[in-house]
C-alpha cells in the first residue's frame, strides 16, 4: 500500500513557542536518568517532523529515524503505512504491528516542541530532585529532555489508567509496566481506532445525523464524567480530541491530564466544559459551559464503567 499523507493542522488556539535554543548549560549527564543522554545536535532549524520517506525507506541503513527503527527492532511495529496528521505536539503515523493496526504518536523534536503552556498543567507536581527541577525550569538541554520524557510517559501512564478503568480510550500497546513503555519514548504506540483504510475521524470532522449527534453528545458528557470520577480533568476536551467510530466516542490525547493536586484543576475543568459545548455547536447541540459542568458533575456521581481485566 502506498504511503498517504494527511497534514492538516489542528486547532491552533494556543500559541506555539517553538523552542529553538540549544544553548543551555552543558549539563553533565546524571546516571540516575535511565535513558541515554540526548545527543548534541548540529545547529539546524528544527522541523519537528520526520520525513515519511526516511521512515519507509526499504534499505535499513537509510532508515534515519532511530525511534521508528527502535519500535521496529523491538517488535512494536512492522512497518509505517502513512503519516496521518501533524498536530501541535506530535506527528501521528498509521503503522502495522503484530496485533493489528497501530497509531504511533511521535512527539516533536525537543527544539520544535513547545513547552510554553505546560506550566499550567504541571503546577502542583512535586519534583523531589532539586537539580532536575532546576534544569526543567531553566529549559536547559537536559531539562528539555526531561520535560519531554515526562510528557510522553505521562500520556502512557494515563492511557493505562483509563484503559484499565474501562473508559473508551485507545488501548496502549506498550506496557503496562513503565520500564516497557519507556522503551518507545518519544513515541506512544496505541491501537488505531478505525481501520487502515478508514481511520476514525475526529468528532470535529465527522458528519453526523441529528440522532448520531445526540448519541455522540451523551457519550462525550459521559466520558468527561468518567474522567472526573477518577479525579481527572482532561485539559483539552473538545471534539478535536474525540474520535467517532462505529457509533462510539473514543477520547484521545492525554499528556496534559490534571488531577485535583493541580491548583488550576477547576479552571481546566471549567474550560473543558466550555470547549465541549462550543465545539458541539456545529453538530446542532446548543448549550453552555456551566450547564455542561453541572451535567458532568451529576454523572460523575453515577456508576463507573466496568474495569478491564488485563490478561497476564
Ligand atoms: N488511536 C488513534 N486512532 C486513530 N487516530 C488517532 C489516534 N490517536 C490519535 N489519532 C489522530 O491523530 C491526531 C493527533 O493525535 P493527538 O490529538 O493525540 O496529538 P496532538 O499532537 O495533540 O494533535 P492535535 O494538535 O491535533 O491535538 C488526532 O487528532 C487524531 O486524528
Ligand atoms: Mg489532539
């Protein structure tokens, strides 16, 4: 099958900082970090995107992307089929794997990745290692590397928690132990929603009948309530991060999930309710953020989904 390219930029409602500075202090690598130190790069303009031609090169020596090669070597994927989409955080690829179709979410290069808005989600998080905290705060090369690792590992950890709790989220395909999923960083591998030829659309792109819109709306409220019952605010909850496949809503995009430990929790929850209401207007659902929040809080007191039992 030939490689296809879909590259629409998603909702760009937040500014991109576009870190280009690779001139942070030369941190001696600390052996407490269990991954190899980031290689010092030649100065170049960051693209943040990896070229599909490289990823699909037939000569293994031409496969320039070491992340994809690592995923292949470790058996998570057998081949990349297409670049699906380049979003603000990562590029999504459709791949094949031993257990079916895979979505590879490959986070951007450090320099191209924006960490400007991370702070709002990170507040309340305690970093015990003072040196690590300082490196992150000062955005040194080491600090950026740690921030990125933390962001990607958070997405996996949240995916596993939510998958095990029975929510409609993509099944993570590395883990459940962190030492297993750490192998794929800075990529997250998960089950593709839809099929290779008919990938599930985002609700923002889906054409829904009034009856389907109502079902999607109900499920989206329920999904937000399921998250809240577990103590989470998604932090970017709208039809841009909800997929629609076989009459079912699947929630995606979890690195920024926040808990009540975060002093911004209520603000994030309120904003999610507003975003959900606003983004559903195109499907003929007219309500407002406060009404959504009340509904979600009421549903969060109701029964939880059936947890999934993991096979040994
Ligand atoms: N498991 C999946 N199955 C099918 N498609 C997916 C899956 N996960 C993500 N996608 C697609 O990839 C896109 C990017 O994923 P995601 O939203 O997690 O990343 P992002 O970098 O935050 O992108 P965005 O800026 O679009 O929010 C999604 O909008 C969706 O179209
Ligand atoms: Mg997204």
